[in-house]
């Protein structure tokens, strides 16, 4: 495992994402070429450290080839909605996920699925057995659309409401982690954290389109 540069750790990237309107003196810089970039900019994942790096559009395009054997991979911008039944009660119980909010992604370097639970301390991480994920994909083949390292399955389960499932860019998950971490109060997050989640998922729903059948262009 490569030790990430403190300048480009996920926490640093989160602060950049959460910053809504930086002043000209505090403008963002591309982590590859140091060119100035807008506050809303694409990201690139370091596959070794899993750190998020900010990128200008030209640098982002350098890492979009998923077949290339590179250390970095561009984070795509697609947002797909999936039926809540993709993670039904039986699957949820079998995975032993302890909370109602989780995002899952595949690390290609470690060849494993990772489950992250956002909370007041950031994202608590645990390993998800590959056979369990394979059973989920067998149940809902569209989960196989998930791109390793750069996309995640984000699941929210609220008591008395439908389960929400989205396939999202990995940086969106870390944005949610940052928002919850700064607004968390008490044991269950408090009203501020729950309102932040409601706003986040409402925006996510507006951005998302239904996931296409496997094999569709």
C-alpha cells in the first residue's frame, strides 16, 4: 500500500468538494498540472491509496480508458437508479450490514468488495466477501454495471419507507460522508444530518436515470 500524499488524501478532497464558493485567492488547482479549476470539477482515483485527486478536464481525460494499466482512473459522472429490491431484506441480513446507510465498491488492487458506513467519524470500512456480492449480482444483474474503484452502490434504508439504491460516482459518496461528518449530532445524527441526507438523495434522484439492462449500449 502506497502512503498517500497528505495534500491529496480523501479528507482533503472532501474539503474541496464541500467548499461551495471559494474566493479567487483560494481557487482550486489540478493535482496533476496545477492549472486553475472551477469549484465543480472532475476527480481521479489513485488505485493504490484510494485517494481522490482533483483534476482539470484535460488531465481527467488522460485516465478515462478503463483498459489501460495505469495507477490512476478517472471518476465517471453517471448516476443510475436501481430498484430497492436489489438489496432486499434477505440480502441485507446476510451481509450483516449494521446501519441503514452504506456504499459498496470494488477495489481492483485488493480484489475485494469494500463496505463503508458514513457516520460522525467519517466512513467506517469493512470487507464484504466476494461470494456475497456475487450472489447479489446473480439476483440483480444490473449490479454488474458497477465499475471498480470509481463507482459505488449507495444504499439507504429508512424504517417505514422504500429502500433507495443508486449507482453513483465514488466522489459523490465521499461528499455525503463529509456533509454528515460536519453536521452529525448525538447518537443518530440529529435533525441536521437527516436533513442533509434528504437533500442529498433528492438531488441524487434528480440526476439519476434508471439503470439499463445488462448488455444494453
